[in-house]
């Protein structure tokens, strides 16, 4: 297999079509066989459910090349499961989990020439998504659905290294109490764009959202979960008492990695007062794209909360966690939990 002629080390985080996408249709109450397609556009009725009532769920994962040259992805079964749960929340027919993993394998294998080589820092981003494609004019679940996976090569999330970022506490909420905060769906993002653009315009990397019901607990940012390190070195992981935090696969993996490393982990609701009091010495955001991004400061109006051990560069605990997880992902450290999923490419 001959790799595409791309400048792998200088890819940005932008879409470019590859050779194949995957598509499967749900018609007359059943999911079809599904398969690869070279058509990267979708033609739909103007009355398709997605356009009116926003039935859409998605996932994000990546395929990359390990040190010994294998093409792999990371815990795709977890994405399958989360998309299954997201679909059920939006009354969409869930996609079979094993079929999901097989579809990911098929589309990556077919686009193997687009998977960046080891050491480039780049990866093949995999975006599975499902939309209500059938026509619906009264408010109701659509009668037909489309499941697709697009893949696109992307560069490292952080170009200039891992400089700690600044967050601001948003005046907006990301999710409603008992709403769709724990669901990976486009509608959560549509409603967060205004807050996101405002944060960027004010010089912040992201918004930190507090719990929508009481605004006393820390939830997460627009697209990543939050982690803290307490003074005694404990990893403190905010938990939502009303289940409105998105269950990040990276966060759940890091919690396991921390336990494996003998780091104490405390998963519990975290009040914003604790953060303001200076109880935490490091802060980070976690998600597939960056694994961990260090947070140096959180601003709440005029108040500046600074994380002393992670202010100028990533702190020691976040660094250890990040290095361990990326080491497992790249095949440089032993994968004791069987997280790295090899895709056989002939
Ligand atoms: C996707 C996402 C995350 C990160 O999840 P990972 O599975 O770790 O990539 C966190 N928060 C939100 C709101 C997300 O949409």
C-alpha cells in the first residue's frame, strides 16, 4: 500500500475527503447491510428530520500508526456503546455495536493510504454520525436514518506544543438539567457556539461550564471533560450529580491509568468554590483530540484562578498521565487493558 503524498507533519485540523466513506441506511424499520462508498455527499429531502428537529448523534475517534507500523484505533467499542446510548436518547434506532466496530475497521482499511505514519503527530480522524433522513413535518422521530463514517487526516491538535490554556466561566449553560448533556449530539454544539465565539473573542481557549441547575458545581468545557489535581496529588474528577457531563472515553481511560500508576482518584461532584479556594494545583482538559490539554488559569469575571504547578507548563501529574496514555496508544508502553485495537491491512 502506497501512502498518499501529503505533508504529514504539517496537516491542520481541517476536513479533506479521502477515498472512501461508510454508509448504512435504516429503512422500513431495519438497518441495511451497509458498505463503503466513494460518494462524499449526501442528498436528502428538504423535509428530512435532521433539518427540522435536529436528530443527529456523532462520535469521534482516530486511527494512527504505532511504532511497529500497525494501524490501530483506540477503544472503538466504547464509541460504539456511547453512540448506541446517544441514539436511544434522541429516539433514533441504535446502530449495532459490533457492526459499528466492523464499519470503522472497514473504512480505515480502505483508506489505509491516508493513515499518517508513526512519528508525524498526525492521525486519521474518524467521524461516525447518524441523522434522521426520512421526511417528517410534525414533531416526531424521522421514519428513516442514515449512518455514515467519514475519515480525514488531521495534524496534531497542538501545533506549538502543550502550552497551558486559559478558560473562562461561561454565563451560558452547555446542557439543561436532565437534558442531553451526556449525549454526543450536534444540538449540544449548536447551542454552545455563541458562548464559544464569545470566549475566543475575549482571548480564552474554551468555556468552563457550571452545573445548569445550581451553578455551584464544575461540569466540563464545550468539548472536553475537566480534571484537577489536589495538593496531596489526588486526581479529582468532576462527576455530575444530574448526569449532564459527557462520558469522555479519554477521561475514563485516564482514571484507569491513574489507578494503575498508584495515583489516588476521587470521582465526585466538585464545587466551583473549591476551585476558587485554590484547592487544586493542576487542571487539565481531556478528550480524543489532545488527550490532555493543560489549563493554567480559569477566569470568572475579574477573578483569576491560577494553578500553581501547571501554570507555565503542564504540571507533573498531568504530564505523567498524558505520557502514559499516549505511550500505551503508540505501542511504546504495554497495553495491559487491551485498549489498542489493531486493524489488519493487507
Ligand atoms: C466528545 C466530547 C468529550 C470528549 O470525549 P472523548 O471520548 O474523550 O473524546 C468531552 N466533552 C464533550 C462535550 C464531548 O462532546
